[in-house]
C-alpha cells in the first residue's frame, strides 16, 4: 500500500504539559479500498500516545491499496509515529 492521507495524531494534552516525548510502533491492516480495518500497537512509550494513534489512524488515515496482478488487495503496513514536544 501507499500512504495517501496520514494526519499526525493530536498530542495528548497531559503529556504535552509535561513535555514528554514518545513514539508508537503500529501494524495497520488495510482493506482493498485503502481503509484501515485494524491497528495493532506493537509498542508505545505511553498508553496515551497509543490511544491517540489508534483513534487517528482508524478515523482519518487512508491508503492507496496494495495490488496483486493489478487488482487491489488487503494488506498490512508497519510504521512508527513520533511525538516530539515543541513549544509553539
């Protein structure tokens, strides 16, 4: 699959206040239409980061589906989402 729409999850407010950085490593199941059907949290530095990532991926992320013999197919992708505090 190819990444099409991957907006950054919202930084959890309690972790932003404490200036805590982190990351979440996820495995995403994608259907033949490019829509996420499941998110497996492989690892996360904080449960609040994992929750934010899971919600954002399921609601807003979209992909161009993988293809087999030029036909869209379900697939899986693994990625890491980083949270780095920066005062704005």
